[in-house]
C-alpha cells in the first residue's frame, strides 16, 4: 500500500540531491543542513524520536550560527516559452485532484488517510518528467535550481513544520487549559459574543506568536472552542473549527513568524524593507478578521 513512506522517500531523495550538490560546490554548511533533513526523511523511523530530536538541534545550530549561505546567481539556460511555462505548475494540482478521486475508488492501493498527499507527490513527479521531455535540460538542472531556491529560503523552509509541532506540544502540555482558565476571568459568564470574540482574536493572536494557524488551533480549541463555543453554547463544530482557522490565517498575514509567507518573499524579491509584505497585507487582514469573527457568531450557532 502506497502511503507516507513513499512521500517521505521522494522528499528525502530531493533533499539528498540538494545536499550532494552543495558538497560538490563546497558549501559545507548548506550541505550539512540539507543532508540532515534528508536523513530525517529517509531514516527517521529507524533513528527514533531521540535521533530526530538531535537532528533538529543540529539544524538549529547550523542556521543560528550562520552556516547557511545565500546562493550564487543562476547559471541555468534562459528559455522563452511564454505563458506555456505555467503548464507544469498546473499539472501538480490537476493530478492531485484527479488522483484523489481515482484512488478513493481503488481501495487497498493507497493509504486512505494519505490519498491527497500521495496524489500531490505523483503530480510533482509527473510535472518533473513533463519538463524533462519538453525542455530537455541537463539531468542535474532541476535539482540545481531547486537547491538554489531552497538556499534562498534557507531555514525558513522548515518553520511551518516546526511551529505545527510546537502547537501539538503546547496542547499536550496543557497550555490550552491554562489559557482557558485565564479567559474565564475575562469573558462574562454565559456571554456568547464574548466567547466568540475571545476565540477569533485569540486564534489571530496565537497565530501571530507561533507563526502558524495549525499551531495555534490546538491551544485555542482546547481553551475556548470546544468547552465554550461547542459544549456550552452548542455551536456547530465544523463552523467553529473552519472559521476559527480562517481567523488564525488573518494573523498569519501580520506576523514575521510566518516566515514562509512574509519573510521569504522579501528575500526572494530582494526588498529593502523586511516588513514590506506584512505592511501591504495588514489593511486586508484586519477587516477580514472582523468578517470571520462575525461569521462565527452568525453561522455556528442555532437561532
């Protein structure tokens, strides 16, 4: 059955190629960083939680000590294909959609919990094969260019995964219960609008601190979403969860902690103002947050 091992294998081999290419170019810090990530993907089950934890510490040390170097300018061949160059990018989501629908009708072929991720991975491989057949680059060119892009992004490429893990750790540590106890002293007893405001604003605020709505959700769901909105006020769980995540994403637009969204574009575009993307997004984020909070109050509770 095709599942996570296939996905991790493809990702691990990709990072392995980045590490080997960095070794070729004597970029020792970059090589160590990408090879450690490759080892975690390829050998993570064998080395266990302790071994993966050591890898994470080593990754933090390399990034924190400035071991990651920016890439040299691209030496790839320039090709003019017009808007047709968007075709490979469209292959990926198209394959993910079609694969998800097809694999659901072929039970036993793909792990039911990982159907979409498997289809997405296949889409990437099909798009890569299409580019090889169409553009006929050197065998190493896609990986050289991929390595150059990842070197530009640097440590921020791993921030979403680390922050999501942090959210799970906070939830297991009982942070949600602590936050719930604190908010109980602020929210008027039995006040639906107070609970909705605390939930929506809390999702945005925790997302800004943690950089990822997926990291904030376990905390705010345990603190307010489940005990107050769903149990006490009989809210619709689907609406509370979905709109709460959307409120959290508004926080994503306003924080440098969401480095993959707000800092990476600044680096890739070589903007002088590090907060340029955030400044441009705040006028959209604040009204959108207000709308999402209003939608929670309007759609999640019976009238």
